[in-house]
C-alpha cells in the first residue's frame, strides 16, 4: 500500500529566507508525486508534479521539488519565501495523476 | 475556465440529522472525486466517478454515506444519519480523466453538534 509522510507538522521561516518541506513516500514502483498548497478556506491547488524524466521539477509560484529514488523523498523547495506563501502544503503519491494518497500536511508560517 | 463549484460552503447540523453537499465539476471533466478532510489531516478519497459510474468507493462508509452523479455532470454526497466524527471539510475535485491532474473546489465545512 502507498503512504506519504510529511515529518514537519509546522514550519516557520522569515520572509526572504529559503524553504524546504520534506516528503517521504512508500510505494512499490515509481510513483506519481505531487505537491499541493491549500490556503485557509480554499481547496487544494497543484504546485507541481513528477511522473518521470528529470528529477528536478519546476512548478508554479517559484517552487521546485527534487525526486530522490534512493531516499524515497520528494522535497519541496523555494529559494526566497514571500508572506503570501503562508499556507498548508500537502505531498501526495499515486499510481496515476488521478488517484493519490495525501500526507497530513505541513503548515507554513512566514515571519515578517 | 470556471472552477469546481461546491455548495454550501458551511453547514452545521446536529448528530443523527441528514445533510447533502453538491458539486459542479469543470465543464468537460469526466472524472469526479469526493474527499473528506478532517482537521489536521490530508484529504481522504471517499468516492471516484468516471462519468456517471462509480470507479472506487472502497473508503466510503456505505452505511451512512451515499453519492450519485446521475447525468455524469453534477454530483451530490449525502450523509444520513450524521455522527460527530463526520465533522470535516468535504472536497470535490474533477479531472479530464482518471490519469489527469485534479482540480479542487473550495469545499464544504461540516460541523456536527
């Protein structure tokens, strides 16, 4: 069975600082991997996805993620965080783009 | 394009009452999903439709939850009777196909008293 672990429940960073959100997955084959962002009171928005090919994936809003098969990880990064990035972030793994198991999320707080 | 529409945005009911949620997916999206998101957790898939047929309802508590998508477009999710543990946000998502990225609505926040 597939599973996703986001080890950090809550992360606080200063505006302008770099960000890395961790995601570890368990899956029997090469999975589809996703990062979503959820602002309060809203649904999830897809930031980026990995299916195959280049292991460094670029997404929207300046985010990127790197797939590391040997570590079963798909960490999300951003070089300089903006106050508007404060939200909850979910990593997901699936057998295809449509069917995913979600982690429990990491809440990002941005200090001025 | 218009996004996934859900209503109502908020609903408060007492336990043992019934409640229904409505979802209108993005036009042309054949696949529709209902998720339950409990506070502090990620979304959990309840049911997946392909057009008007059920693809996966393995995690739907069928003794109290039901869902339909009669004409392959709009969908309703019903809970009867509601329990305290059903307090959650219910998210609807749609995609062009079962292997395409999902687009989410803003959800319905359900509170059970």
